[in-house]
C-alpha cells in the first residue's frame, strides 16, 4: 500500500521491522532498570487468575450490579487492563475483538452491528455510564474518534436484545462505556500523551477527587490526525469506483485524498452526597473518508457537536430500597460538505433567494445520462479540463442544522430498586422521552447554487411530524430459585410513541449453575428499533423493526487458570430498518424479514507469565425475505477468529500479539447498479504491542504502550454494506502508535 505511515509516512517498508526489533531489544534493558521496584506489580497481575475474572460485576444487563457470569444475557467485558495490553486507542479498536460485533470502517464513522444485524449501527444502543448517546437524527451508534480509551474503565457489550429495559434501538444489544473518573473508588489524576503514524497526536487527562461530601470528576482529550492517505485507492477504478457512471470524467479531477480528523471529548461531573450533575460533550470533525463516490477527496468535511447534560439523585429508601431520578438534556448538531454527483431531475425546493440550476430551454437533456454527462453534452463542462471551480459550481453538496442549534432531547428517567429478600430483587421504572428533530437543510450545486458553508436554515425541514414523544414503563424481577443453583429473571417494558403507537417487549432468562464455575443460560427476548427522521420522511406510516431472539450459553471454569464460553443464538427481525444490502433489494423497506443463526465462543487461559485469549464467531445460517422471495444474507463474513498471546516480564512490562482472521465472503458491490456478487478475500491482521502498567519509574507511576497495527502491512478489504457507492473499502496499512500516561498520586 502506498505511503503507509510512519511518523508522517516513514513507517512503511522494511524500516518497520528494524524499528520493531529495536523496541524489542530495549525491553531487556528497561526490564532490568525497573524490575527491582516492581516485583509487587507483577505479583498482583499474576494473582488475577482466570477464576477471579468470573467475579466481574456488570450493570448493563439488568440496570443494576450483578456478576457477569450470572447475568440474564450474553455480555462481553473489555477491561482497562486489556485495553492497555492490546494498545487500543479508540472504542472501535476494542470492539473489533468482541465475537458478537461486526464492524465496517469507511474511515468516516464505523458501520456495523451485532450478530449479523448490520447496517448503519442503528440496531445497537450506545451508552456512556448508562446514558444513551446514539445520535438523534438517525438513531445511529455514531462511533468516530470521539470515544477514545484514555478514560475507559470497562466496556460492557450486551449481545442480547435490550428493549425490555431500555426501550427503542436496543434491538441487537447494548454497548455501555464505563468511565474511570466517575468511579467512587478512583482518586487521583492522570495526563497522557499520544503520538503516532499519520501525524496522529493527542493530549488527555483524567481526574477524580473527593472533599468531604463533595466529589468532582473530569476527563477530556484533544486529538488530531491526518489519517491514512488513500489517494492511490480512490484512483483505482476497479477496486474502488467500479461501475461509477462518471468514473472517466471524475478521474481527471481526483488529484488527491485528505481525511484529517479532530476530536475534543469532555466529561464533567459534580457529586454531593446522593445528588449529582454533569455533562458529556464532544466535538468531532472528519471528512467523509471512503464513504461515497465523489469528485473531490480533499475538501470534504463532516462536523458533529453533541452535549448531554444531566442532573439526578440516588435516594436510599431504607436498607433495601433505592429511588433514582434523572433528567437529561441533549443537543446535537451536524454540518458539512462533499462533492457528489446527482441525478438531473433531483431538485430541492429552495427559497427564492437561491439560484436554482436548470438547463436552458434549448438544451437537450437525456434522462439515461448522469447529470455530469448532460452537462458535458450541453457544453457546460469540458471533460478534459474539469477544475475546482466546476466542482464548486455543479457538484458541491452542503448540509447543516447548525444555525438551528441542532436537534434536542429531553428525557426523564425514574427507577426503583427493591431487594425484596436475599433471594429476590425487583427493579421498575418510568421514562419520558421527547426528541425535537431539526432536519438537515441540504443545498446542492446541482440543485441550489449560491449557498455558503454557513447554510441557511430551511424551515421546511422542521416538520412537527418528525418529533418523537414516547413514554415507557418497565419492570424486572430476578429470583434465586435454588440457593446458588437456579436464577429466574422475567422482565417486560411497554412503550407508547406518537408515530407507531404501543410496543410490548418481554424478556425471560433462566441461569443454572450446575456446579461452581459451570453455568448454563437459556434466554428469550424481544426488542425493537424505531424509525428515524429519514425513514419517516420516506414513509410516514413506517413501523418499527421487531426482533425475537432465543439463545443458550455455556461457560465453564476449566481450572483456576482457564475458562471457556460458548453461545448459540437465533435472531429473527421483521421489517428490518436501515440501509442494508440484499440480493432482493437494497435500502429502507426492502427487507421484510431477516434471520440469523450463529455461534460465539471465547477461551481464556493463563500459564505463569503467559496469557492467551481465543475467541470467534460463526454464522450458521442467515437469510432475508422480501416480497415473497428468500435469499441468503450477503456482505457479512460467516467466520471470524481472534487470537491474543501475552507475556509478562518481571518488570511489569508485557509483550502482546493479536491476530485477527476473517474468512472470505460473498458481497454485493457498493455500487447499486452492479447486481453481481463478488468475493472479498479472507484477511489476516497481526498487531504487536509492548505495554507497561503501574510502573514506578523515576519517582513517577507510568502506564503506556507502543503498538504496531497490521504488522505485515496486509491489504484488507471490507464490503460496503450500505451500498453507498464505492465498490468496497480498504483498511489501514501498517502504523505505529505510542501512549505514555503519568499518574498521581
């Protein structure tokens, strides 16, 4: 791959290997320098045997703390130690190794989902500390560069349906980011520096401190990167822009690729006794990556600004009852531009002060040709000399709801927890959720020239019919039927919404601990995903997607140093929503039913200083039904495998290798004009990381890692699952990243 980065592009080629070799040779020297003061660190790490991992507590499955192995759902837990050991810098880096999660990265924001239910990631609920952060306008779990790992204590990925407690958009499950700074046990401060390939650089901090009844916590990051240069790929008419009707015209104008990224997340929280208030904020800027076929890959931009302010209380009502009340207010704005091509008969009903491009009466317009080809045919464009002025005049696409201050959400949550007795617990709650959508004003050069980057608000996009007002009631009871052997969980949630009316979503779980360390789970759940603004605009009567899921799990402690986990599931979704590829049809409303049956597994093992993790998934059967036709589900790999191997040196350093395998699979071209399937070849990726954890060095406590991703510089392709134009996507080549964190006290 061309110009694969080092520090600003010098890490490709054979030089990479001697750089990695130099790092490995330094380990022995550094080990001896710090080993004498860190023997206790190593002992603490080695004492965390596999059996102790079974005691990890999670809150996502039942909205209350419980052991992960006994929770009534499939939940994968990613710990802070795993993040550091693998050199994961962002949320998506960690999610890529979760058996239930499928990711597609067009280098703008990641697409995907869980257990084969993939599209624009709108089937999974994304949360920070239990608060929903899916974007408002499209209900997407929008994951770009705003969720860095500098402040993550734990990531809980629930692969079971979550609507019985969370309501809409937890159809395929929930991803909950638990941050370190809000943890009552955390006290101190940390500053970290990140640097690496593509001139990637970041400064982050984490802080938490208690003074009497008061506690203040905060975390934040400033991140910038040039990101990888895909100039050669966007000029590849076979692998990238295959079948694009304007390929020949646009290729003369595509002279480069730029995709700079910048992100500034900030979290603040103030606690006083049982009361708290806080804010989760981020501003994220990036181009559109490889998402669309465009005339210019150097001036695209996408901006997102989101703030979620909250205030609440946890009130103890005696020794066995707690009442939680929380109010949240979210604002979400987005704006940007890119240079796309458009159909000539697509017109925007713009205000009178916008100059609408129309062909002259004497022009001949051929509907079989593209807009660009008609411009050429009528002398508006010189095909041999298309310049930036032409692109600006005819192909720039701008969108915004910034000047309206974006969409907003007001949400009230009330939850009552009651420990009825030692064996039985009840949670019940009520939510009121009101979202006022401000749709995007869209101005295209081909439709309305004269618009500036500060796009004026188009009031026609503020339709009250798009607004979302809903209320929900939920309850769940969990009872230990036989002491330390059987647990039964039953829950249900009823939601009422102004567009689609009432929905009822139950869940049922039976957990059987046949003997200590051997656990079976039998689970049933229903869930739904509600239509977003774009789907309502296409069809005001569109119904929610509805899922029914059954699954069975088995986990076994093989020894104090090893455990294994298996899961099998069958998910069936009716009225699947989202832009999804299908051999029957593509896009919203084209898939009446989709079913996926699959297997997942994970094996953890430890032997002295060695630690190994083997995990993977297999889709056994997957099909779609539309308009009475049935077809296999495509563009999703059927088999995936992750293998991690770590060695801990006596100094507290760790060396880690992570191998990822994705089997070859059939895919639809991202160009909707191409109906034939093609094969995306199997991929093999190897990452190498050297990490340190709680090392005392020169009087300072240090964490950090040096990681090389895609060590062999393999060419890895992914399907364009949303069929947004590009034939397929190319993933990052070899890159080097470093993080050093200093901690007080």
